[in-house]
C-alpha cells in the first residue's frame, strides 16, 4: 500500500509526528488504540474523520518503518 498520500508529516503539527491526512490524529494514536484492544470498527466509531483505508495506512507505515530499522541493524 502506498501510504504516502495518507500519512503526512508536518513540522508544525503534533511535533512533526506522522499524522493521518493532515489531521491531528497520529499513526501512533491509532496503533495504540488497536494495541489496547480496540477493534478497527471501534476506532472508526470514535474518530469519524478516519476511514478503514487510514487504518490500513497506519499498519503499512509501521511495517515499512520496522523493515527500515531491521535492514539498518543487519
């Protein structure tokens, strides 16, 4: 998935953390909610500005970042 049009990084928004479509909702926020046991449907109910594609983009972003970290340590 090409998350580059969904995940944005703006230095003046949320301290430069990766956000979803310029909103003030970070990738880390979404992943934390999911890791705490919320379902994607619950996240979408609590944050009506988000879409299922946004959640998939968070997963893709995290997977890509993990791949880059692992390739540096190899």
